[in-house]
């Protein structure tokens, strides 16, 4: 059955199980206490699909945007977050963005944090983000960087999944399971989390 996810659980779940795109958004949010529109959109829908209920999402976002008043939060952000949950406006049930959408739509500018690190980070930034978050060997890291250099972003992401789950028995070529490569951040998260449950 579905596990109820609370605002308090988000930090450790993301750090353990989320793909790089979402770890990056989470980290930027922690650091700046703010995310711009498309970054919020990408992360909010991801968290929704992960199973974070709206009440917990509002707690999570309110806490994260710690530099502003309740009034400003309610006026400028609450509606947007609820909108993502299909509770405002036309009440559409927006799906979380797939890798294909993240890679091709709403290209991030220099001030933005949304997008896919494999696709949108400079080689230097990607390399330093990989070193900061994961303990990969030099060879493992260059394997990922060379896939990215050839434009195979999902290959880089899938290989990172394999390497960071190798202690749990995931082998090269297995991907998310049966050779499936990463095509959606939520599938990455679910497969990772399922290995610990
Ligand atoms: Fe996220 Fe997909 Fe990029 Fe992986 S390939 S970091 S899941 S957008």
C-alpha cells in the first residue's frame, strides 16, 4: 500500500533516493530558501507524485521559504502549490514531468535551477556536483561524463543509479530493473526507495 509521506520525511527521502535533478532543486531550496517558478513547478509535481499530501506539501514549502512572511507566502506561493495539486483554477490533475519533458521544455536560464543536471549543467558543474554528492571512483565518474558528452543524458543518470545501488546488488546494465533506463524522475525515486523497504 501507499506510505503516507510527511513534510519531515522529505529531506532524508530526497537525499537517499531522488535523482540528481531533484536533489539539486532540494539543495538549492535549502540554500536560498526560494525557488523560481519552473523549479517550483518541477519539484512540486515530483513531490505530489511521490505521495506528499497537499497539507504536508504546504508545510514543507512554507518552512522552506523561511525568509518571507506568512502573508507573502499565502499571497504568492500557496495558490501555485495548490494549483499543482489540481485544487485551484481549472483543477487539472497535472502529471509530474518526465525526463523527456524536463530535457526539452522550458530551458533554464542562468538564474534557474530547474532542468536536468546531466543536460543543463556545464561539464565542470556536473563533475563537481557528482563529487560532492556521491563517492564514485575516477573511472566511474568519467564513464558518466563521457556518456553525457555524447548527449546520452539518461545513460549517465541510469549509470549513476546503478553505481549508487551497487551495494544493494544492482549490477551494470540492470538500470532500474530488467535493463530499464531512467525516463522519469519518479520511477528513479520509487525504484530506489523500494530497495530499502
Ligand atoms: Fe532527472 Fe531524468 Fe535528468 Fe535523471 S535524466 S537527472 S531523472 S531529468
